[in-house]
C-alpha cells in the first residue's frame, strides 16, 4: 500500500478535482460516513487535507461567497534581492573601494555576508593581487655567495656542505 502524501501544497486543479468528487457523493451538503477517508485514499492524500478542502467549501458556501480554492501561500517568505541590480551597483563603485569585501559591502550598504552570498551565486571569483619584490642580479649573487660560504673543501678536493651542527637558527624576534 502506498503511503499518503502529506504536507504538500495542493494545486487549485487538484483541489477542484477533490471537491468535485466530494460534491458527487454528498447528499444536500452532507457527506456519507467514511467519504473523506475514501477520497483521501483515492487521491493519495491525507484525510486532513481533504477535510480542509471540504470545510473551506462549506464556509464559503455559508457566507454566500464564490468558491475559491487557490492557495494563500504564494506570497510567503523573504523577498529576493535582484542580483543583477547588485552587480550593476558593484560596477559603479570606484576600484579603490572594491579591493576588499568589507569595503565593497560598505560602499553598497549591503551586509558582508549577503554580498558574499551574491558573489558566490553569480560565480564571480575573487582575485588577490600580491606584489612581490623582484629579485635583482645583485640579490642573486649575494644569495649564491652565502650558499657557497657553507661549502667545505676536503684535502682530496671533494666538496660537501656544512652539517650546520654549530649553527643555531632563532625564529624569535630580539628587540
């Protein structure tokens, strides 16, 4: 036996089909015993959903209103921010204010986390531009001389590097 669907929003068409089925079986606005459960089994929904459709119909009929079965949940939730608007506003921000996420979010008056989420969804990759000092020829010569200063020459003419047993490397600042 299939389990009934529960907690889903029924479309207006599904609600109309269920109501038509109930109206065919009703006698002067009253349903026979067990009809809600039979209809729920037929359409594979919970009995409570069928009951709510029937009660909505009866309430609207008693108030002499036209029967409307549309869902009232279509405007729920937080409204989305237009991402193309955020992108357009980002392009108008000066380059100096676009160097970090924090400065960009301040310029746009958008929280940093929201801006990060928009950038991720737009597949905009961040790029870090780091400036490294260039190594000049004099730097290369000084490095080579330092490395060669640790080369030991044996009596037989073979060369080997110092084992650094008499050198202490200090990682801490001395000031």
